[in-house]
C-alpha cells in the first residue's frame, strides 16, 4: 500500500527518511516500517531474525531464487546463501533482497566450509531415496536448510555435505514440488518447531 507525504510537523525520529516523509512511501513494507530508511529497517530486522539460514544451489540460473529470498524475508531467516552462479533473477524477490542478507558461495565445498566454521549443520531438502519426512525430524534451532534447483534437485556434491536430507511429504501424482514452495513449507516447519 502506497502512502503519501507525511503531514507536518514531521516526527523527530532518526530512523525516518526525509525524502520519504516529503514525497510519500511506495515501498512494499509493513506499516511499522513506513517512512523508515532502508538501513534502519535492516538494523531493526537484525534484532528479530531467527537463527536458521537458507541456501539454494544456482547452477542453471534457477528462477525460484527470488521466491526463496522473499520467503526467507517473510519467515525472518538470518541469511540466504546462493551456491553456484552469482547472478539470479531478482524479480521474484519483490525487492525483499534489499532487506535480507544474501551471501554467495562459488561451490558446495566453499559453502560447506563456511557452515562448518559457523558450527551450522546443513540439512538438505529433497525427495531423494532414504530422505526423512520433514514432519518426523527434529530441526535444530541453528542450522542451514539447503534447496536444490528446480528439476535436478540437490547436487551430489551438496548431498554429500548434508547432515541429513529431509523430504516434504506429498500426496498427489506429481514427483516434486516447486523449490520456492518447498522453501516456504520447510521454513514454516522450522518455525512450528522452534519459534520462541
């Protein structure tokens, strides 16, 4: 929802952006953050983020990455990690990448080394053989949920670095669900188990 210029006198709040107060705020942000600077929003969100991270492999310019980033913002993931190609289509993120920490790792090995250094277990989300149904698993409070590309799923290199691979139970005729949808389901399951 767009809001117009703020009526004067303006509030005395250093978080507010004078240009937005003067011209109005057309951004896709909740009302609480209306007229705030981008930096002030990020600083406030950093006090609220949950301790789980999200990662997605990007070997073939997956168009779902924007949706994954948008979901990560909605569910307050600590950060998003893109493994593989640096470039991705930001359109699906609906500008949420401006408020979400997004990191890049060139290879699965580089990503796994980062996770090990942070003492974060890597949990794959894929419907491969011997995957554990996500609703029966205990998701650690601090972890990284990693998703594969649409179609091929998680790479062998990534699977070998996962502490476990979880699957989202399905009941229909299709073999898999969209990676963007899967990310939202998995994050919601994490919140169901761990929300403080």
